[in-house]
């Protein structure tokens, strides 16, 4: 890692083929093409091959802990041949120290927020939960800031749809967004919903979705495990 | 399979990482977000990682055999790292018995309708044929109901394009749709056409496309086989 | 290869699961659906599972060397489970001899133009350079014809973004296009920029992007190599 130490842009790596980088002073032509707000010179970049939900939750913690904004959240079709998204999150600040710190926080959070990602050959489940949504969840899904918020995704899409139905029936939550292969996703093989409400209700809703999702993947003959350690 | 037996939503699985599910009484908020017709309480869901054409043909048989409608057909970019689509088909009815029966029929048909899917490392061919198109083909491609209908797809896209040209020249058929990576697909590496006409002409057209497609994959040094047993 | 010899459409294969084909006289209904210019009866097709940049540079050489036009350039989401694009390039001419020759030139060029594609498990770099852009670069990216032109792509997208910033700062070049997962790509996990300017400046810019890209992939613990032999 002698090499990486010498690259000023490099911050670190994390699960999901995630890399965290910073640019202290974005080139002015690039800055303009990206449509960044003029007051921000520095950006922090978190991008991975597998994820989105976990990265957005991690970015929520990063902006809470630092003086940064969420400039962009984009979701490529990826997961390395899997059925879902990767992610590209761009945080912005006037000073590089702030974005560097934010990227560090996000990378550290990822081990936890990947706790309810369950992958197998036929598909996956990706569940995310926060007691208090922040700017990243708001940017990506219109989550109400400060409220409990959950992301429920399942693949193949049929599993995500039954998870969504189960989640809505399991507790008194409000659906914020609904996405499917043709709309609101990058053509992933998923149904994804986001929910908000009281924290107990959101958690209960996400857990109910997870349980039926795991049972359905088992019914497909799949052995699924958390990529790290369940936290919801 | 004790687990799956206890999940009321589970109907069965089939080739292509396909799962068939039902929801007896869709949650009303989900129902609204999905834009389903109000008269349908129950939905049947057929979704797989690999496919689309074969699933649509199977769904055609399912709606012919039952009292169900085709509510949605969506095609994610999938095939597990391959060059094509997966699928999400939603059937709807007033009663869960009808959609369950429809999903059962579709799952049973898939073994047959996958008969002219040929996969290899460099690409694939996916050929589908029916003597009498029904609601699924109509929903997905605007197929004329009751007429012979064929779907011709090849990857990489160049192969699909030569298959399309060969199909059109091989018999007196009408092209219904043309799709390519930038238009009409979920950015798959395919050219896909659909054709209609007299049943002999459609079949002849599809067979001609299949033969040149297989020869071109062979010219790429690929050994391709039917995933099940050719039926066209 | 007895089989392939007998297929009149077959021209050859190349790296990146690329196949080169011709259609001497495109079926008139297909011709219309594709929106081809009426004066062209013959098309040459170059399509691969991995690429785009290298194929576009190869097509530039092909149109320079022959009497052909670039009819279409489409970029599927592909790379066989990787993070990037495949490609479909359609060249057109009045006579099949011209498109066949163009496809032959393009296929021959690919070994060279793939020289600065670096692939690994976590991502890839794809760098392309020409001292004199032609019709393919112009069609795909609006490159100014006859001027030096470079394509800089990196995955995961964060790496592409830092490469873009480095490229812009390394030399006096103008950015022609900027693309990211949500805009200008087929939802790939890449940031891609194209640059023009004096040939020395463009080359220097592309090389600077390559060097930092390679360092960042190394910082991810990845061992990356050129798929053929570096030419920039």
C-alpha cells in the first residue's frame, strides 16, 4: 500500500468493491460539466460495484458527522453480474478536510450497513434502516429528514414485490417510493420500496420483508447469508 | 421444502432462476403505487433472471387457460452477467385461485418455451414461437391476438441483426417491433425483432433466424446448446 | 471454420467477443425500421461484449480507409458482468465490397485499440487515443473531425471521476463530453470523459488519467494488465 499512500485522492476501500476518494479542488471545466454548486471546491466520492442502499445509509451518517452536502447520488446497473445496483455518491464541501472526513466515516459505516445484504446465485435481498434519515436518503429517495426510514429491495423482482406487500401489511408505515425494472431503477431485476413512519414500525416492516425474502430465496433452493452481520 | 410449503405466496420455481408467486389481496398503497386496475385484488407474479421471450409465451398460455389479465410486463437488464434480459410478469384477477392457476400453468410451460434458448460464453439466441398470440405477447410487443407470432433475439447484437435480416427474407412475415441496445431494450447487447403472419411463414422465419444465429455463434468458436429441448 | 466460410455475412472475429458481419442488401422493412439512409443498401456490423472506445477508434480507421459512413453507434450495458459497455457499430455503403473492407480494417485495428483497456475483478480502465478523429468518434461523441481525440473511462465510477479530473489538469485539453451512471452511459458503473486539443496535450492527458487509474486499482488490491499491448 505504499502506492496508495502517495495518492492524495485516495481515502480507503470497503466491502462491495467500494473505493473512497477525494478531489481537493475540482477542475473548473469538470466542475461545470458535473453541474456542481459553485460554492463547493472539494468533493468526496464513494463508489462501489455492489450496493446503493448500504452506501446511502453510510453517507447519511457521514453528512451528520461532518460539514458536507450530498451533491449527487447515482445508481449504475451493476453488482458484478448480479441483479442489482452499484453506486456513486458525491459529497461536497468548501474544504477538502471536511469531505475527507465524511468519506472516512462512510467507509467505516459500510461494514455495518452491509449487514442486511443477503446474496446468492439466484438473487439477493438488500435491507437498510435508519432511525433518522439524513441528506443522502433525502437526495436519493425523498426521505423525510430526521424520521425513521427503511429501504427494502429483493431480486428477482417477484421476491421484492412480495417483500413490499409484506412490509406494508406488517406495520403502520408510509411508502415513500416504489421502483421496478422499468421505472425508478437502472433496469435492475428488483422491486424496491422505501418506507417511513415511527421507528418501531419501520424496523418491524423491514424485518418482516427480510423474513419473507429469506424464505422465498430458500424456496428457490438458495443458501443465503448476510455479507457481514445483520443490524436491523 | 417444508419452509416453502408454509409461505402462502409461493407457487413454484422453474428454469431461468424463475419464481412464481401470488398475492391474494395486494396492499392498497402498493396497489396504487403500482398503478393496477382497481377491480383486481389478486396478482400472480412470474419473474426470472434469464428470459423474457419464453416467459411471455408461457404467460400467453396461462391467460388462455385461466380467467386472468396481463397487468404488467417489465424486462430488467439481467441474464446473470449474460447479454440479455430477465423478466417480471404480473397477472391480475379478482380471485387468487385464478392467478395461482395461471402462475402454475406458466411455470409448467417454461420448460417447453425455453427450448429455443441457446446460451454460450460469447452470447445467446432466444427464439420464441406461438401459433396464436395472446394477451402477454400483445402487452409486451403489440402482437395481434390470435395470430401466429415469433420473437427473434440474438447476442452480441450483430448476430441478432443478421438473424433479423434473414428472418425477414426467409418467409412472408410482417415485422411488428425492432429493438436494439439503445431503443426498445433495457440496454441489452441484442437486436430483437418480433414477426407475425401465417403460422407456417412465422415458423419458417424463426427457424431461418435460428439456423444462421447458431452458425454465427459457431463461427465465434462457441459451442451452444438448447437449455432444454427445441420446440420450433 | 468450414461452417463460417459458407456464411456470406461472416467477416471475422476479434478480441472482446467481437464479431464482424455484413449484409449486402438489407431487407427493406428492416432497413426502414432501423431508420437507415435510403442510399445505403449494404451495412457492415461490428459488435462486441466488451468495449466501445476501442471499437469506435477502430471504426474511425475503417472509415478513413474505405468509402463508408457510420450509420449507428449504440452502447449496450455489457462487459459480461463487468462494469462497462459493449458496442454495436453499423457502417453503411452503397456497395457490400466497401463495408466488408471496412469491417476487416476495424477487426484488424482492435488488437491495437484494446491496448489500453485494463481489466480486473473490481473494475477497469479503458483509454483510447487518436491523433485524428474521424466519423465514428464524431458520431458517438461529437469529436471534431481531424483533431486529436481521447476517451477516458474508469470503473468503479469514482476512479473514472478522479481520472477525469487528473486528465483535465494534466494538459491543455478541452472536454467534449462527460458521462456518468445516470447520464450519457447505459447505466454503467463508469465516469467517461472525452477530450480534444493538440495531439501532444491529448496524449499527455490520457496518459495522466491512465497512471492515476492504475494506481487507484492497485490501491483496491487489484492486479490489472493490458488486454493486449499499450499503445498510448
